[in-house]
C-alpha cells in the first residue's frame, strides 16, 4: 500500500490521479455522485503511515514549543508542472558506488532531524509511473559531511571512509514511488543544501540530478534545531549557489512538510522513455 507523505486534503485532483491512478479515479467518481465524503474516501486511499521508530536519541525533533512554528516554516510547495523531463545536473565529486547499499533506512547512525524522503519517478512524455527503476541517493549528515569517502572536498577532513550514512538505493514500486528514512542534510561551504540522486533502469542510467530545499526551510532547521544550530550560519544559499540558478531553481526544489516530529520531503522526477532520446542539461 502506498504511504502517505502529505495530507491528501492538500493535493489537487490532477495530482491525486497521478499519485494514485485508478484507485483515486474511482474514489473521486464515487465522491462526485454521493455517498461517503470526498475527504473520507481520500483518507482511506492514503492512510497516514507512522514514521518508523529508528531507535536512538540520535534522531531528534524540535522542542515542543517550536512544533507549531516548525509546521509553518517547513511547509513549502513549489509551483511546478510534474509531467516534465527533469534535466540532468552534475553528479558531483562525492558519489560512492561502495556506499550505494540497497536499504530504506539510510541513517546508519547519523544524527539529525528525522526525515522521510520520497521520490515519484514517471516517464515525462506519458506521466506514467516507472516501475522497478532504482533510485540512488546520497547527501551530507547534519554536519555537512559525506560518508564513504576520504576526499577533503567531501569530508572536510573527517574520518568517515568506512561509514555509509545518508546513502542508499531503493527500487520504485508499481506507483513509481520510492521512500528513504534519513536526516535533514547539513550545509557545507560553497553549496546550498541539496540531495543527489541517480535513476537507473536495468543498470542503465536515465537521469542524474540534484534537488535543493527552499532557503527558509533550511534556515529554520539551522537556526532552531539543537543538532544544527551549534554551527556557524551558512554562507551559500539558493541565490548564490553554483549549480542552481534563478531560471532553473523552481524546477528542482523539493516540496516539504513537517508533521509528527519529522520533515517530509517529496519530488517527482520525469525521465526519458528511452536512452535514445536526448537528455537536456539543467
């Protein structure tokens, strides 16, 4: 059963059809002719799945007095069309094939704000979900460090070559969905906060890109969360990043919500139907 990333009442009809397919279409038709309310039907189709207990004090939410403020500050819904081709962006220097372990929980001991990361992979030309594609993700921990490598540019000197936090691979389900349980990424010098991903089908790369967060989302986490606010304030954000520009930022930026002590992160990625088709560059 597909998991609830966001409150279904916030989704419009087109988005519900894209995410839920025939099941949603049937529910909307029933709601239109009477019977159970539209909201009740949608809540049945998108049950609220609890965030798993990742067992450890290393995953910490905001202080209770900040919960309401966090819900408002960490909600961001970009105005983008979901059925478009996601243009490629640089792989970056911090990818590690050795760290690409098949697993959903990619915390691996990392400390930080609990995060549920979800991608929906679709064919851009048809809007249909891509089943059994592999989604490879990697990002920094709360301190802005990548695992599984020794290069200074990725680790700032930390000894993490034998660790694999914040890296993993998952296959898409029948709805094109894939989920990871992780922590909110920390910042590092010269880059805005982001998450990397590569999409493959039968081992062939179809798309590689990076996805940033709204600046007000990252700023709230870095100023208010006890596992992030001990660092100095970041010097690079979406306005002066070297990869994202004012013309492409909204295409890549994550949709986010904060609920029940976790930040929920979502993005639709549109890929080519065939590798014979040209891949645009962002």
